[in-house]
């Protein structure tokens, strides 16, 4: 069942628009959660939802359900809200995925994160990615769900994940290692 989450989607879409256009200054970016960025080697902005659902079902301990999808914008940008749930591990999270073109700012952030996190070669991979998939929690954040979704998206996008703190870049394996650490710490 698809419920309407138009107010949340509008809020997130507007916030991501400001971030993508660079209208927020650097101090505003540092002072607020920017969201997780997944660099994607896809040349279209529209998400392939069947592929995401197949990947989640086949390779990850989670189910992914599309809750809402905005109309694709004229330039192809997509905004989707998904519920990621792991019955086996007892967590779930409602998250938004917003697609946009990668900017020089994104590539510079990737280079900085590679140096900070000693993630050799990941910025070069990010350089080859023309699109970005921004991931943000809707409502209460579930770090486990967010990290699991990042692993799913990285597997489909074939690009690195840049966490909201900009500390490093990682791929599918890095996302899943983080999920495992959090599960063991419970």
C-alpha cells in the first residue's frame, strides 16, 4: 500500500535542491546534516526500482518497499521514499532517495574524504560517476537501515558512498562491515 508522504517529500526535495544548487554557504553545510551521497555510474537520473528491489532481496538481509515516488522532474531527477526492513535483525527505516547530477563540489568532497579516511582509489571511482543518489532519513533515523540501504545502492550504482560526516569513502563491503559492527554492538 502506498501512503501519501507528500509533505515530507516536498520538504526533502526542497532541501536537496538547495544543496545541489550550492545555495547554502560552507558554514551552513557544515552545521547541518547533508545526508549520505552515493556516487552512481548511471547516466540517467531515474532510479531503476525493480533492480533495487531485486538487489535488496537477493544479496542483503532486508526487504525494500517503495512507499512513495514523486513525478520524475523534466530533467529526469527522481525522488523516492522507501521502507527498508530487516525482520531477521529487527530494524526498519523510512528513507528518501533523491537523484541529481554530480557537481565539482561533490567530487572535491570525495577527494577530501578519500584523504581523511585513507580510502585509496575511491575518489577516482567517484570521478567516473556522473550522478549522485542522496539518501536521507524521513522521521526517526535508523542507522542500520540507512547503512544497509547504502550498501544496496552502492551495489546497483557501482560507486562509492560518502557518509554525511565526510570522514571517508566506502563501497558495498564497507557498508556491510558497518552494519555488522552495529549489530554486534547491540
